[in-house]
C-alpha cells in the first residue's frame, strides 16, 4: 500500500523574510512544534512512514531535526523536561527519512519530479508543510485521502472553497460531483484570474499521486510564473484518466502567509496547547 510521502521544502519562503534568511520556513514553530513536524506526524498517522524531503540550500536544520541529538538526549535524560521530546522520538522511531536536493527552484512540479528516485514506481503522498491541517477528531487529512485512494486507486487532490478574490493564489479545479465532498476533476488551472476561474475550489497542499505523474512532469513545460506546475501535469492526468478532488474534513491554515501563520498559532495555542494536546 502507500507508504511514501514527498515533502517539497526547497522554497525560499520570501514572505517570511528576514526570519527565513538563514532558517527554513518549514522549521518555524507553531506554538512549540516546527511546521514540518506537524506534516510528518500527519503522514505517519496515514501510514506514510517513508518520508522523502526535497530540500535545497539552507535547509540543513530539517535533517538535524529528524535525527537524534545525542548531546540534548544526554542533557535531558531523567529530567522533568524529557517528555518534551516524546513526539519527535515517536516520529524518529516510526519513520524512515530520505533526502533529495532540488538545485534550482523551478516550481512545485519540478520539486516533486526531483523526488522521483525516493519514490520509484509507487503511488505516494505529497505534503506541503506550510499548509497546516488540523483535524481535532478522527483521521487527519492524509489518512482520509489514503482511505479514498484504497477505494479509487487514482490521483487525489485535497480542495477547499476559497473566497473569489483569492482564486489567483491557487490551482483551481472544476469537477463533477460523485458524492458528498468528492469530485471527479474535469479541468484545473493554476492561479487563474477570478474572471477565468472555473470555480472557487482550490487545491491545497495535500496530494496522492500515481507514479505515471513523473513521466508527465518530465514533459510539462514551465507554466504560471515560469515554473513547472503540478497542476498542469494533473490536468493531463485527468484528461487521460481519473483524478479526484476531495473536500477534506478539518481546518487548513496557510502558514506560508503571515496572516495564516498567526491564525494557526492562535488556534493551536487555544485548542491544542491549552488542552495539553501539544
Ligand atoms: P511556495 O509557493 O509557498 O513558495 O511553495 P516558497 O518559496 O516556499 O515561499 P514564498 O512564496 O517565497 O514565501 C509551496 C511549497 O512548494 C515548495 C516550497 O518549499 C513550499 O513548501 N517548493 C516550491 C519547492 O520545494 N520547490 C520549488 O521550486 C517551489
């Protein structure tokens, strides 16, 4: 079954400068946990324990985070602070980590293609850690999508409705409703102007992709912003076969933006940290 998940973490995070000048955006903490750890825990919960990071320059601390810190372990052992490491230790005990380097930032599609060697000919998940997804009850978003994959065996994108004036920030899908919250994608377009958008259903940072996407990506020319867009490759996939769009259960915070990051921090502090769940 699906055990692999790609984390594209090579982006520059310019919206968070100067904080991201020498540290990755994905290591910014929401309360007391780095964004990327939330994402890896969501993958792990879904059974995606083979975690592949597509990294770039300046991202070394991500590798360090998912490794043992002997000095710290030694220092903290037997003290009242030891429990702070429980979460990350659990991740380290249960996941395998691989790294691939994206040398030039040519877009999300290119980042995913860079992860090909870590995935091989298997279906895989993709998590953009700067989209923080919280489900307080039941399955996390990736686990919900894995269940769907087991039933439909095709690529699946997570979607949510966004205000019309924000469609130009996302890949937007149009689709035929199959059942409540599940669409068969008919078309998709990356960052359309509101007047050209086929709907307000926006793709967020969770995907399950079948491995034929790699050959399609190889042949996908740069699109919006001059980048190789995963949305363009998925459009080809949905023309030749089936791609599903799934309105997930839970809340998504756009932690790639300052507003979304602050909102996520407030939400997690009130709803997770104060209730002893962080
Ligand atoms: P973003 O569009 O949020 O770009 O990428 P960014 O560079 O991280 O942030 P800003 O816009 O400069 O503030 C979405 C996701 O895709 C990854 C990013 O790391 C982020 O998780 N990405 C994007 C890559 O890994 N490689 C790329 O070439 C582009």
